[in-house]
């Protein structure tokens, strides 16, 4: 960093220091954050303490001080994350408005069974069932950049309902079992309460398959574009007064559509080639066993991806985007979810997101909060160093929201 960037970093730390409170917390936060931002290969507490000390005799004392800051110090993750989010989002929106809110989850591979929330469970990070923790994240993005603003640890019932495990991990009494979609709704509610600029909620089928999740988003006035699995049942809504008849799975509906109606759409340039596939879209009403009269449900877009050389469709998406949205707009929107993979790759590879070795609930969340602050600063600096071209405009691809 040059002198101006160092000055901005000090100013950012000062903003966060106001939230943290006393000078000891501020100093520990700065030391830990600089350890995450630095070049060390391992970014857990002990190596950070070792790199921060010129005198080897002081390493143990600094190690204990950082452990206390993460595990025992009583500071608000919510307040710190809010400050960091506003800092980064403020920088992003000077260039372009926020377009999407991306929900996703990632795994933190672990050995043993004592780290809070750990059990054998599926994680996309490993592509299989593994011994791991799982965290759910919320990322805000425009068409150029993205910043994670919140994270929640998923507590399986094997932890949430076990009094001994709860006591060992110091899980607060008000923290109960919640599904991943419920954790996602909590984060969205917090972001709205904090006044962060709205966007369309994107998520994969682990969240989109939940009709409760989709309904909660609509109750908050949020549009969504979410993945669903092939057995999901819908009614084809050809006309506002059409008799709905029998609901069919989206897989069945996909096969009923003439393959000639699947048109190729390119959504962005990849590292080696332009990314494209074939898509069809239909207006549908979703079927769910929740007692609602289908006639009272809103109709939404069903977007189906069926690559030319595949025997079956590879993706199904529901979105509340406006009726006049084009296929290209919908495809480009749902494909923006790739940004969370970049977030996880950078947070884990560069900022030690998955390096935390503690076992306590508060320690995990405090560590993640510092990681989010570091990422927020990096995103803001990228925006300053690489501003958008004055010639660039996205008016042709503007995304109309549902009324």
C-alpha cells in the first residue's frame, strides 16, 4: 500500500475502533487484522502472534491476548460487520448500484469433533459428505464487484439440542436450531434493518427449494432468482384466467417444451471462453402444500437451462422479475451467483477464513467478523485503483424489478 492507502486503512480501523470500544480491543483487532492481511501462509492465532512479535519471549503473551480478544472479549459482531459493510458498499455504489444479494453456504473442514457445529455433513467445498463446519453467507454485488457482509455458523441439531456440547462451546442461550434458509432470512432482515441498498436475492436450490424461504423474501419486499430441484411442481400459467389443472414437475414441463424453443444465451466471458448455454422460460405458479389457494399465488418466471449435448436439463430457476424481463437479463442475473465462489476462494486463500482453530461459538464469529472487515477494505481499495471506464454503461442490461 502507498501512504494514502495506509492513511485510509488507519481511518477505517478508527471507525471500527469506535464500535469496539476500549483501546485494548482496538489494538488487538488491528494486530489480528494485519495478520490476516499479511503474507503469512497460516493465519490462525498462534502464527499471527509469532509474526507480530520481534521478541520471541513475548509471543506467548501476545498469543493469549489475541485469544482473549476472539473468545472472551465482549464486542458486537453485528455492529462491527455493519460498519464494515457500509464502508465497502459505499465505495461500490459510487461506481454502480447494488444489483444482487447472494446467499450461499460453504464448509470448513475440521479434524475431531469438538469445534462448534462440526459433524459429518455435505459441503460443496469438498463436493461430498465430510467432517466440517458449515457457514451461511450474504454477499452484496453490483455488475463489477462484490462484498460479503454477513456470515452465520450453521448449528446442526446434534449441537443445538445437546446441553453438554452447548456449554462446552459457550453457545448463547438464545441461539436455537435454525435451518440454513432460516439463517439466511435472519441475515437479510439484519441487512435491511441496517439500510443496505436492496438487490435481487440469488441462491441455489438448497435455499430456493424452500417455499417458506421464498415467501419470507416476498414479505420483506425482496425479489428473488433462486435455483430449484427438478421434482418441484408448478402449474403452467399461459393466461391470467387459465384453468390450472394438474401441477407437474419442472422436469416434466421442461421435456414438454419443444427443443427448438431452447435458445442459446451468453452471459459473460470466462477465463478461456465465452460462457453460454441454451435456455427456455415460462410463466408458472408454484405448487406447495401450505393451504394457499393456487389462484391467489403470484405467477413467476421459470427459467430452464438445457445444454445442447446434455440428455436432461441441468438447471431450474424461479424468479419474481418483471414480466417484461428478457431471457438474457434473467440468465445473466442467475449466473451472478458465481461471485460467492470468488468470495470463498479469496477469503480462504488470502484472509484465512477457514484457518481459525478455536472451538468456541463466539470465537468463530469474531474471527469471521475480522475477515469480513479485511475484505471490505480490500474491495473499497480495488474500486479506487480500478474505477469503471467512463464509457461503460449498463442501461441496455438494466434489470426491471417486479412491481
